[in-house]
């Protein structure tokens, strides 16, 4: 058994070793388990973007991008196994798509000098590049999300949330707990009361939480859910006839699979998003010609254009842009992880550049620096229309409340710096 | 022919009562230890340490602990995940409160804390048995996880409720934290595994082990012949929880480096370790190791063969892997209900007669 195992691992390592001329971005995905419904779509979007770049442009700077997948099932132990299995010299960047795995990897990537890119998830204070040298979380993070949601509600209520009741229903994990601190500060600032309702993962069982919502009658419910928890929550909200337009999910609770099971009852449900949705962009014409029609689409192309798929595309796009920036700075197409990190810090994606990529207005302009690894952190709201089965964008990009967020980020990253013995490096 | 007892004479009770009565077994045992301590640390890679050997050793310790309770004393427990969490959180609190004390001492102390908690939750076992006890330990599982999520003191008020292990050294060598070398991680876990296995083996063949087994086989009869069920059951809970606590401490400190209660120590962990004990063999030290190897190494092996070797899509491979492991569990339990340890015992019996069976 031991021998066969050794042989198998050796074979696996040989098989996984990329040709030297390619750039390697190990793809930690999950297509099984309670989060597969969303994980599948994200992984497909991520793969398809790079397939398009490889097929249409022959890669970035002439280098093909390889994204070998490794199944994590949203499980930290498997995530760590995947990280170690793919940790070769050539590996540039990890995008584990799980806040739990991100927390495992933050110290590891600093020791191994790999880039960790966590768009819209992970540890919020990683925005502070002064402390988190190898971690990037642009275009937006959870505290941005919380703040944008509250700002939107302020707008709805003529600028005041005084005396309102807001309930936060969250995945009881590192992911779901991220926004609590921000929401607590915001509730003090704006005078609303916050009720926290944890849902134990994976989250099918949330009867008691919704019973409490029914009893306390909050004005608004904000949700930090993922996987089956989203579907269950929207179904429960429909069951107690909670007004859907007062129910706002984070961007990870804003996929088609989340609302479809509730049918017509989900009509009017809102969620945050930091990217455009649908296939109404010139990008998708190219995708059709080069990826979908030749049958190269990941997972058969069944989720093309869905909300979570679009987020996968967006993540890949930002990574692609960072790679090309890094190549430009390093003067060579064959970059390493440290050069990619420099590329990220010099990243500048303007609206014009998004239009050039065939995705005009798809995302916000992103400008990163040594201190700022998180971008502007803007987000917008989308609303579900159950009749047409589409998301429509109902606001423009909303700027989060820096006055509340900046001190929180400074405090949390300082705590991490003290814990891990990091001295700020940008100053 | 090769594996035989002929010529292996015992001249004292001590020699007759040793763990490995056959000379060949003894040689193999010492050779295995020599390889594990003297060869493996020099050839081990990061991948082998982090993904294969360290989890194997840690799960083996946990299975060993649970085996004492379930296999030797006959008290079914579903609280293993919760007790591992106690070990992990105790280590975290101790090492952040007293950073200057050696992490090895903290790990042992964390085992002690878990032993106390285990005894507390073991009290109902004096009144309830079997499935009812399983349900009450299930309550321990849920209560402990809830507690570690609910009370911020346990995770030092961190924003996400995660606990993160700071860097700690033993004799100047880093054993926790991201920069730890593969041999250091491996040796710490191996050291604990060997010492605890030795402890378990010697406890179970001494007075306390015999008391536990008497309780397991028939508690009323045991009481009549003078076994005190209170002390027997509580010592069993204490020893078992002590080992599980150490496994939890190593799981968090050495293996993962960061953990959250519901994800790392949920009910799934309790079941996983119970499966290891059942598949490995109830009431067997070797079985704990075999069960852990089966449940930890087989999925990694299958993944490497299916995805790495044969190039299958990852989701298909993950599903097939679940099916293969599941089918093998059923197969083993039908063919040999007493687990891998019994299979190993039978193999040895047959080898003794080979090549001339009656």
C-alpha cells in the first residue's frame, strides 16, 4: 500500500508538473458537497476566462495560463492538501474561494512567498498591504459589503435608520462572522438595532432563526450565506412572507441557484454585487466563438452568464490583468510569484480597459498600491425578477463608509501584525 | 516457515507477557520505529508531512483515545469532535496566556483539561448505557461547539472567531506556525503518537484495562466481582479524553495552524473517528492506527490516482472516491466485522502455519 501510494504520488507529481513555458495558477475549486451549487459556477467562469485568453490570444504575453483544478469541497483540510500538492516553484497564485481556507493560507503564503488573491471574500483587513504583503482582496471586501448595504438602506429611508431593526442572518463560520464588527459599529453610528442570527453550517436547518425573525419583525434582513444556506433562507423568508425587497444578501448570496428554488416567491429579493451580470457584453461573443462553440467550455458551458459565473470571470480577469502588468514591470513574460505580487500592487484597471476587454461597465475601476490591496471597495445592488428569471442592477456603484471602515481595518491588521510579528513595510 | 515461534523460548513471566511474543514481531517493531524516527525525517517533503503523515498520526491518536472508551470500555461516544475542540482551544488559550512555557507542556496540559471535561460529560454514563449514552455525548458535541462559537473569550475576541496558532519553538526548533519544517511537524506528532500508543497498550493490559473490559463485557458481573463502575468508567473517560484532547491540540497547533470550531471539530469529525475505530478494530491499538490509515490515506491515494494519474475531472474523482471508500467500508465490515486488526491477526495466524496448514 505504501509503495503503491508513493508510486501514485510520484506519478501525480510528474503529471501535474507543467511545461516550463507556462504560467501556473492552481485552481482550488469545489464541485462537490453542500457548496457545489455555487462552487461549480464560479469554477467554470474562472476556467473559461483563461481558456478564452489561451485560445484567442495564445495566453498572456505569449505564455499560456494553466489552471489545474484541485477539489477542496469547501473543507479546510482538503484545501490545505490542495495547497501543498500544488506548491511547486512555478505556482504563482491561489484563489481558494473559501474564507476558512483563506485564513489557513494567509500565514502559509507569506512563508512560501505565493500570492493569495481573495476577491470579495477572505480576511477583510488584508486590504492593508502594509501588513498583508502577499494577500490581495480587491475589488471589494465584506466590510465594504456591509457598509454598502447600510448606505443603500439609508438612501431608502431618507438618510436615517434611527430606531429601525435590522437582522443579520449569517453562516456561523469565519465567513459569516466577518461583517459583525462593522455592522455593530454602523448600528451605533446610525442608531439602528442589530440582531445577530447565526446559522450552523451547512445551513439547511434555519427554522428557529426565521421564527425569531417572524417574532421580532425586523425592518430589514441582511444575509451572509453560501451554498445550500442561501436557498434555505430565501425559501424560509418566503414561507413567513417576509417582504423580499427588504431582504438583502451579500454578493455570495446573489446567484440564480439561490433564488430559483423559491420560485415566484423570491421575486424582489436583493443582493449586493461587485460585477455586472448576464451575457449582454461583447466579451461573451468572443467566448462563444473561441470557447463555447469549439466545446472547450468548462462544465459544458451550462452556467455561462450566471451571477456566480460572472464573479469567476471577474476574478480571472483581474488576475490576468495583474499578470500582464507584472510581465510589463519584470520585462519578461516568464514571471514568478514575487513579480506577480509587484504586478498586483501596480494594478490599474480603468473603465476604458474594461471596455477593451469586452466588459464595459462590468466592474469598478481598480487601482492598487503598496498600502491598498483592496481597491475602492464599491458595490451595487441587484434585484431578482422571478418572471424573467434575471437579475437587474438597481443602483450604481456605491462607495462604502471609509470613516467607519478605515479605523477597523487599521485595528484588525495591527492586531495581526502584533500576533505574527510583522513590521509595516510601505511607509 | 519464516514467521514462526519455534525456538523462541520464554524463561520468565515477564518475557511471556510482553507485547510482541515473537522475535520476528519484535524485530519488525523496532525496525519500524527506527525507520520512522531515523529515516523518514530526512526524506520527508512538505506534501508528505502536511497531507499524509501528520494527519495520519493525529487521527491515529484520536482513534486510540476513542478506542479506549468504545473498544475497551464499551461506552459509545459521539463527542470526539467536541473533545478535540476542547484540546485545541485549551492549547490556544494556554499558549497565548503563557507564551514562554513550552508548547509541548501546553499540549499535555490541554490533554489534561480535556480529560476533566470528558469526565464531566462521562458522569451520565453511570446511569445510562448504549444508544442513550451516545445521545448524551452527542449533546456534549453540540454544546462544546456552541460554547466555542458563542463565548468570544475562547478565541481572544478575534473578528472572525478563528483561532490562529502563533509560532512556537521546542529546543530552538520551530514546531508550529507556517515556517515550520516538515521533519519538525512530523517528529512532534510521531513522538506523541508513540508515547500514547505505548501508554494505551500498557494501560489496557494492566489492572485498569481489565476493569474496563470487565465493564464492557457485562457491567453487573463486573460489579459483583469487585470492579467499581464509577472509577472504571470515569478513568476510561479521562484517559480517552486525554488522548483525544492531545489529538485536537496537535490538529490545531501543528497540522492546521488555524481553526474554527464548527468547521474543524464538527459532528463529522466525531463520526470519522468512530468509523476509524470500527474499521480498524474495536479494542486494539494496532486497529486504531490501521483505521486512521484507511480513512486518511485512502482518499488522498485515490485522489492522486484518479486526478493526478488518470486525469479525471476533479468532481467526478471526488464522487467516485466517496463511493469507493464507502464500498470498501461495507466490504470490510461484511468480510471481517472485527476490523482490520482482526484481519491482521488472522493473516499472522495463517503465516505461522504456512506452508503446511493442517
